[in-house]
């Protein structure tokens, strides 16, 4: 499904599954509860070790659309490129996640 989304024209269900799979891959690579990564409307995950957030709006939030997320998670897009062209919204001092990408390559999740 990930390759289908990268190729373009994937169904909404395939896109949702790929997004959720890659969010889980990030949580596996960077376990924790410090940063909330959101890919509306398909999913969100808490990741990165550090202070745990439990109520209200998290202080560290990263948000992007599904196309940017899949490209970033697979290495087709770099963090710096995505930030520079406004495809990522990142707030909070722990929201710089570039060191965790890619979380998925041709051979599978890291």
C-alpha cells in the first residue's frame, strides 16, 4: 500500500492504511509520548521519549497531510524540504523530528 500511495492515485482506504502503518513505524522507531504527530483525517500517534503529555493540546505537535507524511516517512521528501515549503506544521521545542526519518524503506520498516 505504501508504494501505491507514493505512485499516486491510491484509494482513500489504501491511503488511510499506509498512513496508519507509517505512523506506527514512527512510534516503533521513536517510542514515547512527548510529540503528537497528526495526519488528518487518517490518524495520529504520540512518539519521542521525554515528558509525557496527558491532557489538552500537546505542547509538541507535528501535523501534515497524507501525501507529505508518506513521502517524509519513506525518504522521498526530507524534513527540511517539507518545512521549507510549508508542508509540515511543527510547534514545540521537541517537534524537530528529522533524525527519525525515513521510518520505512524499500526493504520495510526500520
